């Protein structure tokens, strides 16, 4: 069987205009672009890693990562908004540590919430199984062991004894 290939959607003119607009804005606001690009690297990694989960990890990491970048963006905007200032901020270890630690907090939130939700779903499944077992026990008590599917039945649905249908011994004697 041939592996399914993903079809690439054609790039529409709206997407091309949006990309051109984003490129022009990134050139106009180059100091901010530089700071955001290097500060948001953990988010880019999370978006490539977490593609299967509809982007929840990338969203969580991205939100926290941006929260870590935002004070430095404000500092850049309120001081000299130049490329040299942005690069000097990036070479300050405190800046990178704060940005990347905020992203790490995003990873921790994603890990903790995923584990918590997983445990809740497991507990719900266990309680459903217990309820089903209780209902099955009540059905066996009311209708007999034939409803479990473990007793062999004849064509008409009557339980079979080891020698044949139940009651066939009485007819033979």
C-alpha cells in the first residue's frame, strides 16, 4: 500500500499579500524583529515538535515565551530603538535567561496540565467500567449467566449442557 502524501495547498494571493506585508513590517521594525526572533526561538521549536496535538504546546509555550520577551521589547521601545540596542540586549545573559525560562515555564504548564487531564480521563474511565460491571452483575442476577455470552447456546438461543441442549437428558430416560 502506498503511503499517503500530504497535498500542499496552493498559496493564495491573500497569503502572499500577508507575507509581503509581514516582511515589510519586519524590515521597518528591525530592532524589534531581531529581539522577537531570537527571544521566541523556543516557541518555534515547540511548534515544530508539537504538530500532532493541534498546537496546544506551541500556544502555551508561545504565550509564556512572549510574556518573557515583552518587558525587553518595552525597554527597547522606550530607550534607543536601534539594531545596536537590540543586539546588546540579546548579548546580556539576563535577557536570554528570562526569555527562555519563561518558555520553560510554558513547557512545565503544558506538561502539568496534560498529566492532570490524563489522570482525570483515566479516573473517569475506571468509574465507567465499575458502573458497567455493576449493571452487568445486575443483569446476570436477573436473567442468569446466559446473558454474559460465556455459556454456549444452541441455534434457538437455549443454553447447551455438556451432552446437548438442557433438558435433553430427561427426554432420553
